C-alpha cells in the first residue's frame, strides 16, 4: 500500500538548515517552510539513513518514542520527523514538536492517552537533501506495555506498631473534571508490603490487598525494621519493582 505524500500544513513558516552528512561530507541544503519534505521527495531514499530500533518506551503511561541513527550517520548528524496514528486510522499525523528534531526521542504521551487503544509511531531521517524511508513501530497499547514504578512508601511508628502509607505513581491521564486518574482506574491492583527484621536478617510479607493504608502489628520490641512495597497486577501477572527501604526502630 502506498503511503500518503508527506506534507505538514501545521508547521509554521521557517527556515530549516540541514546539517552536513557523511556522504557527501560538506553538502548543505536550506529548505524553506512547509515544502521541506516535498522538496526532499525528489531525492532517492537512502537505506543507510533509515532510523533504527524505533520503539515506544512507556513508564506509568508516559509514552516516549525512541530510535537510533541510521548506520551511516553519527547520532547528531541528521534531522528527524515524527508521525503517529491510532490503529484503524488511514492518515498519519505530524508531531509538530518533533518535526525537524535533532533528538533521538519524542514524547507522544498526549497523543497516546487512551490506554486501551493500539498506536503506531514512525520516524524519517533527512540530511543534506537526502531522506530515508519511514521506520514504523509495532503496534503499541499503553495498558499492556507500560511499566509501573513502585509505590511511594511512608511509615509512621505508633508505639510498637507501624502504619504504612502507600502512594502509587502519578499518571498523565486526567478525567473530565481535570483531576489525575489513579492507577487503580486501569488495573485491579494489589499492594504487597514486606517487613524486614534487621536484627534477625529475616523478611516476610506483612500485607497483600487493595488498601493504601496498612497497619502492621506484632513487631519484636527493641528491633530495627525496614519496609518495602510493590504493586501487583493479577490480571496480567505483572508486578512493579520494590520500593526503596524505609526503616524505623521499635522501642
């Protein structure tokens, strides 16, 4: 299937100066405004310029497209153009903030906010009047592929017991009222809390459930305890890393 000709009516009029490429080493081209890529279409595509390893990397639904420079280019020797679309859409959309970028990444979080929909991104290289073919990602579904950070743990000692407060990572997604959507809105999350008795060098699971505030009792007096926690998604059998240790002395 022939891809649509690349144009970008949303790009403001400006001059774009192309950096030198390895072949030829001193070639320079200045292309004006929105006709930049249309002019480049006259030139043949160069496989050696093609962006490599174009993939989404997602953490807590912050979805960033990453890629590597083509085999004939240093990482800072070319300019990149980024487009995206949702599965089923026929037209690609320009990511204006990454249209003519020299970076090797592009934040597409705001363009991929629906966690259940599959998305695609693609990248093209242009350098000194030459351009590559587009390199497209596999389908990317945020709900399935995002990685979760551990919960933030706060511990409060109450006599000989501990009160553990758990806070999941913040998400970029907002509801209709403008408030941040919680992680529990997308997953049936369980929190797992582990205590480590430093005196005995022994750890055990103290809690597993959905509550963000957990009471831990039955601790050994005059002992030092550390607490760590993780989030677990039973639906897809996936867990976050464990949090940093929070430690306290039991009187």
